[in-house]
C-alpha cells in the first residue's frame, strides 16, 4: 500500500510528519507493542505529561510500564 503512495507527501512538513509516525510504528513493532494501543495511550497522556519526562512516552519505556 505505502511503497509508491509515500512518494507523494506534497510538502516537506508532511514528509517529516510521515517519517516520525512510521518511525514510532517501527519502534512499537521492535518492542512488541501494539501501535494502536500505544498511540491511544500516549495521545491521552501527552497533554498532562511533563515535558521533562518525555522519554517515558517512547515505545521502549512505555512497554515496560
């Protein structure tokens, strides 16, 4: 699905955002985390989570919680 479709992000900002999301999904798979559950949990926490502890929201650390 994505191989040829990812060629057309239209802007550099869109391509950058796509790269970030794909990297997070790959990290989730690497650490055996369900990406859907990870994104739901992190998006619910991110508003109240302190910026000094942002590393706790990475898939590697999130999997240990």
